[in-house]
C-alpha cells in the first residue's frame, strides 16, 4: 500500500478542515490583528523566526520589497504598515494562507501591499526588488530553499539586500556558505532563540552595525 505523505503548510491546497481564529499581537510597538487557520504555518502564534527577522530589520524600508513565503502575512504586513514609502509584495503558494494574507491586509488597513497566490517562480515573472525577505519553508527541502535564494539573487537590483532567518539546527551554516558564494557581503544581523538572521548585499557599502561572517 502506498504511504500517504503528511500535509505541510507549504502544500498549495491544504486539506485540513478549516478552523479559523484571530491573533492580536504587538510587533514593533504597534498592535496587529491576524486571521489564521489550520493548514497554514504557525497559526496559533507569531513564530520565533518571524519575530527575529522583524527585530533585525531597520524599519522603515523603502522601495520594492518582497516577502517570499508570506504565510498569512505577519512579516509583510508589519513591514508595509511601518514603511509607508515601500511597496510590499507578499507571495505564498498555500492558497488558504494567501487568502488569509489578503484578509489581513484589509483587516490592518494596509494600503501599500499586495498578495500573490501561487508558486513564486511562476507568479513573480520578471519582477525585480530592492529588498527580499524570507522565513523560508525549510522543511520543503534544501533544494527548494536553495532555488529560492538563487532566484532572489537574480531578482535583486544593484545595491539590494536579501534577508533570511533560519534555525541554527536546520542548516544555518550551509545556507550561510551559499549566501557567501552568491552575494558581495553577508552579515549576521541577530542570533537568539536558536535562530539566525542573515543579511546579504548585492554590492553597495556595508551598513554600520552589521557583523560580517
């Protein structure tokens, strides 16, 4: 008998029965409300990786910003809400999560963000960005995350930056080596709770306070 693979939050169409709920949280000194559901990533709380990545960002950001693997939207929505000069795109393959992200954009009255549902490599087309952020789907496999990083490098404009959070025990050192192969400069922006937040630059000067690795 064929073994059925367990469903993951990166499944395009999760089959878990819907169990919608709301989270109200304070992030960067502002209160946000998020609609969540079963079958999406971290539905019951804002995960430590996302919190660390947000903490490491020099908000507000400017220019075109991509939240790759947005889930129900906490990262992209906080960035958009606190960065009025930025244009934020949130892309998510999980259709249930993408639908929630759109609801959450409206729920939090964010006007400078859009949500794209589908496989990022397809729906983003030839778009380019100044900043790309990701709390990547590590459990989708190293090949998936590696392809994400490589494609992000191609989409970044000169002087752009890629920011990624990864749990130390989930291969942070190997992803660091990949970042160092692809980008001009790589720094460790923060490290706590078993996670590391990396920043990788496409040319341009290093920002004061960054820690090259």
